[in-house]
C-alpha cells in the first residue's frame, strides 16, 4: 500500500477542494503520510474547547474524520471523492486543552470500501484520549 | 421513565452550563421532551455546510451528541454530568442544506450507563440522513 | 420498499443455501417480513445459554446478524449474496433463558450498501435486551 | 498496566467458571498475556465454518469477545465479572478455514469501564480479517 500524494499535495488539495476545514483558521495540519498511514494535528482554537478546559467531543470526531479521509485520499489520489459511511468513536480520557494528534492506519483499502483505525492522543501515545474506526465508501473509478 | 425537566428548564441549563453550543448563534433548539425521548433541531449556519450544499458530518455528529446528552439530562436532572463514552454513527443519505432534526430514544437508563438511539432526518422521517447510538457514563449520584 | 420474498420462500432459501444455521436444530425462525422490515425468533438451545441462565452474547450477535441478512435478502431476492461489513451491538439487559426476538428495520437499501437496525427483546418490546446496527455490502447485480 | 494472572491461571479459571466455551471441544486457546495485552487462537471446528470454506461472522465475534474478556480478566483478576456492554466489529477480508488469532490491546482500564481493541488475523498480521473494539463494564470491587 503506497501513498500517491505528498503532504504538500494533500495540503494544496484541501486548500482548493475542502476550504471549509480552515473556517476557524489553520487548526488542522497533516503531519505524516506513509505507506498505509496518515497523521494530522489539531491545534485547538477556543471553539474546540469546553469549560474546564478540554477538547470537545465534536472536535475529536472532526479530527478523526478528516485524518481518515486524508489517509484514503493520499493512497487513492484526488480523482474520486470518498464519503464517510460509518464512524465509531470511543472517548477514553479527558484531553487537555492542547495540540492533539490523530494517527490513522488503513486496515483495508478495497475497491468499494476503505476501513481506517484512528488513535487520538496528546503527548503520550500510550495514553489515548480517543479511538475510532471509520468506513469510507469509494466511488467507482 | 419520566422526564424531570421541561424544555424551558433544559434551555436555561444549557444557557448557563453549556454556553459553547451557542458559539455559532442559536442553531440548536430542543423541540421535544417526552417519557424516554428528546428531540432537537439544528438550523445550520454556513459553518455547518459543505460545498455542494450539504450538512457536514461533524455537524450531524454534534447534533446527535447534544441531543442524546439532553435526553439523559432531562431524565436524570442537572445534578450530575454525563459524559459520552461511545458514539457510533451511520451516514445514510446526503442531507440538504436545511433544518435537520434528531429524535432520540433512551434504550437504557441504568445507574452507570445510558444508551440512546438517535434518528436524524429532515422533512421525511422515513428517510433518515443519519442514525447513531451513543453511550453516556453517569457519575455516582 | 417492498419485500420480494415470503416467509416460506426465505425459509426454503435458508434450508438449501444456508443450512449451517440449523446445526443446532431449528432454533432460528422467521416470524415477519413486511415492507422495510423482518423479524426472527431464537428458541435457545443449551449451547446458547450461559451459567446463571442467560442467553450468550455470541447467540444475540448471531440472531442480529442472521435477521439483518434475512431483511436484506427478502427485499433484494436470492440473486446476490450480501455480506456483513460492520456490526455494532449494545448489550442492555441480561436476557432470560427463553425465546428471544429480533426485529429489524432497513434504514437504507442502496445499490452497494444496506444499513439495518436491530431491536432484540423478549416479552416486552419496550425493554430491549440488546440493540444493533449492521451494514451489508451488496454485490453488483 | 501489569497482568495479575498467567496463561495457566486463566485457562484454569475458564475451565471452572466459563466451561461453555469448550462446548465444541478445545477450540479456544490463550496464546499470550503481556502488559496491556492478551491473545487467543481459534482452531475452528466444522460448526465455525461456512460453505465455501470460511470462518463464520459469529465465530469471529465470539473470538473477539472472549479474547477481550480474557485481556480484562488477566489484568484485574478473577474477583469480578466484567460484562460486555458494546462491541463494534468490522469484517475486512474473507478468512480461510484455518486457525485464527485475535490480539487484544487494552486502550483503557478504568474503574468502571475497560475499552479493548481486537485485531483478528490468520497468517499475516498485516492483513486483518476483522477488527473490533469492545467495552466491558467492571462491577464495583
């Protein structure tokens, strides 16, 4: 499973085809693309936080969703638009109000469906704040 | 299973204890509280939409999450803060850029866990745009 | 959404094409086929029970899986073999060692994917013992 | 996260307290217990297979469920009975009719809930046949 896009190419694609992820400023950054994998970082703005100082559930969902999308995109290229069909997320520990990383592993990249695992953590990767699995439907190419 | 809060009481509680759901204006409104049930409506702002004119996945997730939270809150009262531990969502049809309703049914309200089903639709309740099940952990009371 | 097979036709199809569900005797019975719906009953044998007298988790999973499969089969006909791609199940209450019903509702019947909700109960449908959602991949027809 | 039981101790506990997993002979074997992890192997009997020669979905579910249970048991000891509250499984590739391994990683071991990830594979761990996440409720100790 080899990626067909670089981090820069993915960033440019998101810029032109998916500008709404930058509505709140440059909070989402692709940090890694590797065979079968992709990672992104969320630098939360005030809107992603909750009183008491934690990153909100919807912000973690959005991070998992966009990172899994980027993992698929980087491996099939920008020809087709994959859409999320299922996302299951477990919230494990209250995140602190700081940068949060999502590391995605592609479990399956089929003709019609891709299944991705997402580990969401902050400083210590062995202490996940959330974990998700997502399925994307890939249109006929 | 009888609710212990009215729609007005829930709205006032959200206002003071959960103001961040109004960051984008009054887009979330509780529309029904009944035994074992609660519904909310999302009137999407520009930020909840995607190019091509559809309501975004994270917006649907946020709607399911807040409605399930409200369903639990309305039945146990504002004494304890339930937190989402798991949310599984299936995206079924592309929503149109318009008001979207989430109707939640409490499947179980235990001492420690509540499990809620969420049907998300627009005009026609028989054509769901998304469907979710969520688990909330209820702290000791 | 109209079914294209009757209960008898589904039973005959299972008999010839899926005989392994009868390995433990006639424990699975189709009890309803209706537009967008199908129900089955499990009459548990000793192997489906657990000490203390409850129906096992794997038995409830198998009941949800076969009923969702039958719901799809009854609506698309025996031409194509749908396969489960995802099943999410919440265990809500300990079942008693008795007949258990699974009532499935088809949430979406697309060209490539079907999504089904499954409510599993015993005597009282308002007290579910488990709840599941399942996705089936439908091969090109 | 340190295990408090050895493989032998887990096997003896299953023998006396959970004999029904041996109803079909000795098909489930614990193969690894390590900090935060446990693995089991299913040597499928005829009842776990499907025509065409594949391991059935319910057999893979049962393998994920028992392995996740063993992972929790090995880390909290046989004092309390954890029960599955949620299991989400993705079926990725058709398994061959042969030995199948489930490798579980504990993502969280809290006072009330444990969340476990399960990777199910045959010869090649990089080609999963299924992937699951499960939540167990841990009774007060």
